[in-house]
C-alpha cells in the first residue's frame, strides 16, 4: 500500500443494486467534500497563524531582534502556505469529477503537495526553534510541488 492512499477514494466493489450505487455515489461525494472542507478549515487556521506571525515579527523588530528583512522569509513561508493550501483545497473538486487516465498521477501529485504543506506548516508553527535554512528549504520544496501540480494538471490542459 502506498503512503498517499488517504487522499485517494477507493470504491466498494460489493454494491449490487441501484440503492447500493446511490450509497456509493454519496460516499464518494462525502469523501471528497470532507477533504475539501478539512483544507478549507486549515486555510482559515493558517490565516490566523499569518496574523500571529506578523505580531511576533513586529515584537521582534520592536525589541531590536533583527529587521523586517531578517524576518521576511517567515512571511514568505506563510504566504506560500496560504497559496498552497488554497491550491490543494480546490484539487478535491477536480479529483471528484476526474475519471481519465491521468487521475493516478494527479492524486500522486496532490498527495505530494499535501505532505509538503503539512511539513511547511509544522516548521512555521515552530519557527522559534526551527533553523531558518530548514524553513527556506521547505519553501523551495513546497513551491516546486505546487507549481508541478499546476503545470502538469492545469496549465497543460489549458493549451
């Protein structure tokens, strides 16, 4: 079993009637809706984190512990986190309607982005004890995962 299975819906092949088909359709919808809703709530929480981060940076600059430029990497990380979470959130409605041969790659890239978002979020929350280099490295990885998903799944289809 692969590690990205939690973001992939698995059908129940034992349904036999139209009632079972309806139940399966409802379960499928609820699965994708729950994933979307979880990321929507996380996005709201991370908006609060953005505000707390700004307050913390203001305190540090006010107390002479660095300048705005010294702390800009945290703002960049938080901004990327918000953008990436929003991107990920809207991949779930796409996954719900998508049934083509590229769905496996899409779900794989979706899971990769989700993992990197969670890593970035964890590091931002612990910015006081996390090395700046670790956060900057996570910024690069998360940005690359987000852009890869967008480029491969959305921009390529728009052409």
